[in-house]
C-alpha cells in the first residue's frame, strides 16, 4: 500500500504543479492582452467594441446570425429600431 500511496502522491503533486504552471502562463497572457487593449485605446480605438468583436469572432457563423436576428427582433419589439420587413 505504501508504494501505491507514494505513486498517488507523486501523481497528485505533478497535476498540481502543472496546473500552477498553466495558471502562471494564463496570468502572463492576460497581462499581455490587457497591454494590447491599452495600446489600442491609446490609438483611439474603443476597447469595449474591440472586446465585442473578439467575442463575436469566436462564435460559429450560424450561432452569430441567430443571435443577431433575435437581437434585431427584440430591439424592434422595444421600438429601438424599425420593425423587420415582413415577407
């Protein structure tokens, strides 16, 4: 049993250390991304819009089209835009 416990402890330690390394890398990448947004803002770009574009580009094209259609429908229902044309 002691050998199995030792192996399990070694595996656990290895998993934790890998996770910790990834968390450090993730923090470094997040800091790099923050710097890019700051640079874009310094050049006059709207960072809220940039973030939205990044999120949109991650979506599947069909999913994006569906969300845009629903958004347009809801906005029309609230009188925020002209109603979509009826076929």
